C-alpha cells in the first residue's frame, strides 16, 4: 500500500513537473551545438528550443527537456547544429548562366557573354525561375540568408520569401539600359517602389544596389546614396574588384575607387562593398571610418583571376568582412562551405602564413561577421536565445569526416553543402532530411532546363 502511494506521488510530481514545461514549436536535441556566440560556446551534446520564429534556449539536452516540450523533436545525434550560413554577395538568377562561359577575365566575360545574354534573356519570368533554382541550391547547402544584387529584384524578393529564405536584396542600378529600366532614373524610381513594398517584411530587407563606380556616373551614385539614406535601407556595391577598375578610376578621377566614392560622399554605414581585392591600406582606412563592410568572394576572385583580397589586413583595419559566393556564373556554385574553405586557403597562400584566416575565423565570416556586414547581428549569425531561429543541421558521419577531433576544423576543411541535412529559417523547416519542403524540386529543375535553350540562343 505504501509502495503504491509512493508511486502515485511520483507520478503526480512527474506530471506536475512536465506540465510546467513550456510548449515550443521545435526542439533539436543531441547534436554538437556550435553557437558562434561571443564566447564561442560549443555545447556537446546540446539542444536548441525554438519557439515560433525565435530561439527560446540553447543548453544541454537534459536542461532543454526539463524546461521545454514540443510535438516536433528532431534527434541531431552525431550531427552539428549551427547558425545558418550567410552569403553576403550573389546574383541569384545568374545560376541560369552557370557554365555558359568560363575561363575568361572579368571584362571579357561581362562584355562578350553576360551583358549580351542578360540583355536578351532577363525577364521577370527568367528572374523568378533563376531565383527558385538558386533558393533550392542555397537551402540544400545550408545558406539561410543571402545578399543579392540583380534586376527585377521585387520578383527575387517574392520568390525568396515564398521559399522561406532571408534576404538583403538590392535592386541594381546601372548607367546603361538594363532589362528592367531604360535609364538610371527609371532604375532609381523602381527601386523606391520596391523598397516601399518590402519595408516591413519579416524576411526581406530591401536595399539599393548601384552596380559599381565604373558603370555609373557621379550623379547616379549620389542619387543612390540619398535614396538609401532617405528610405533607411542598406547599400550594396561592387568595389575594387579588378586591376582594370583601379586603372579606370585612376585615369578618370586620379583616385582609387574607394577614395573617389569618398569624395562623392557615397560611403555610410550599412553599406557592403563586394570584393575589395585591390584595396590599399588608405582605402581600408576610408571604409573603416565610414563603417562600411566588405564581402569577400574568394572563389570568384580566383576564377576570374581578379586577385587575392587582403582579408587579414582588412580585419586588422577594423573592417567587418563577410563571405560571399558571387553569382554562380563566376564560382560556379552557391556552396558557402566551399567559400569558407577557399577563404581560409587563399588567405594562407596570399600571406604565406598558415595562421591567416583559421577555421574559427572562416566560420565567423560565414555566420556572425556576415550578419554584422548586413547590419543584422541582433537577429541572426549565432544561436542565442532571443535571436531568430536560422539554423542548420550538418551530418558529420561521412568517411571524409571520420574521425572528428574538432567540429570547427571539419566544418571548414572537409564539410560540403551536401552534408547539410536540415535547414531552418525564422523557425520554419525549409528542408528536413534533404527534402526541401518549400519548393517543387522537379519543376524548378525543369524550368531551368527550358530557359537554358533561350540562353544558348542569345549568345550564339
Ligand atoms: Zn558580383
């Protein structure tokens, strides 16, 4: 009888304890949680409780189980749980030009292939199909936020939002007639409409993207800056990508591109300069003074032989440096794991110092530094209570990942995008066990193949 009372008491206590647990929407438990928080905490084994769009807590599996319950619990044993990767520079629809023309210098590649192909093929339909394909690849390879510069950016934003990804999306402004605007003035006007449409979106941050100092005149560059200031949105621009650009700037303005833009009053916070391959120490000082961030694109810079950006020098100058893939036509993929690895390797080669961009720094560049570069560090870039639940689950059981002494080393030096099992953005599962839930993969691939016929005809 006594025994029975005791067990009833225990059962009552158990029910009481568990009824006090907070119900959350999703729990990831049992994996190695690489938080990328300021203390660099790795919880192994760890668990993450997600409530709606936010992270409720990161702790041990026992601690999470004692405080939270959920109808959806994903066992992440043997896998790494980490913040989703942040691609700070791409042109999403250009996946449709992947492999169209390779092994060319930037100006040849742009002028003989990309600009003519774009003039004949870029339509809202093309941009939507390309963005769906890019979104599929990004979700499959663990990118949860990306910064984009292209045409018909409102279409890109709609597709991105439907796919469930987060984006800082910049409407491109360029001096010559573009597929979506005959003049820069028209481009600026459609940018303003785009900004208004997405001003308060949960996933999309609209931005102004003047293409570069060599494709725009001073009046348009200034107008782009003032539009961004007036509407309080970020600015995305290409900067000091090639030696040609440096030469053009020196001849036309007797200044480096960074100094020329400084003279126009162009620089300001929440500005991301892509590439920065040829930045001098003086240029780095200018950018740091204005809190401009840099997007480093090691694979594109190597493929187009643009040069090796001085990433360590930039970081020492106080610049925040995020990582990017650039468009898939010059990479040729959107895999941020590969971008991390190449960023680490290129920095070592460039400085003759194997300590340059160590694994942890490469991971920071693809997560929290990317978030800082985009001005979103309060929301994303690390797994911390209160931040948005943008997380990925990465398998660590492949032959090339066995054995594992240090998860950070493996994430940078042997892991591939294909190792990502689950992708979560804003608390929503976009891919689970490699099955993307927000896009119809068969249709996305069929649409891309159909459009490739038009692209082929355009450059014939
Ligand atoms: Zn680019």
